[in-house]
């Protein structure tokens, strides 16, 4: 592991903490938060599949 990868990991963790704190500021219930998170996962998975299929 070199210095560049260490900095990249630290910055990615920082961005994850920032995104998590922004999401937590909405003070949603666990059920609603999980529903929203799964919706975003489904959207990104759908777009990934479309672009992968279109690239064939």
C-alpha cells in the first residue's frame, strides 16, 4: 500500500461520513431510510445493467 492509496482510502471514508451525516440529518426512521437506500441501489443497478447491455 503506497501513499496515494492511503490518501484515497482516507478521502473515501471522509466522503462516506459526510454523506452519512447528511442522510442522518433528515432524522428518518430506519424503515424509511432503508427503503430510500434500497431504491437508490435499484436505480443504480438498473442503469448499470442498461449501460452494460447497450455496450455489447
